[in-house]
C-alpha cells in the first residue's frame, strides 16, 4: 500500500465518520439550523433559522448516497 493510498483511505474514513455523526444527529430529531452571519453598517448580525423538514430529508438522502460512493471507493483501494 502506497502513502497516497493510505492517505486517501484515511480521508474516506474521516468522511464516513462525519456522515455517521450527521445522520445520527438528524435521525434522533436533534435541531438542525442554519446560522447566517452578516455585517451591516459595522454591526454584526447573527440570525439562526430552523431547517425545514423537507430540506432535512434531502440532506440526509444526499449524505446516504455519498456514503455509498465513499464505501465503493474505499473497497476499490
């Protein structure tokens, strides 16, 4: 196994771990929100908006698809 292959495998393992955490978070009905940080007239403004359920479903499905892609890529290594 070359250094490049090992490095790529580590990246994939880290990405799979991130995906697992996000899917766990969504699956256990934890809050998912967006933070909007804007600066207007030298005053920072921080707005938090709840993520709608339809968008949570899209995010979760996209992550699941990416996980399958990462697993296939890892198996090919």
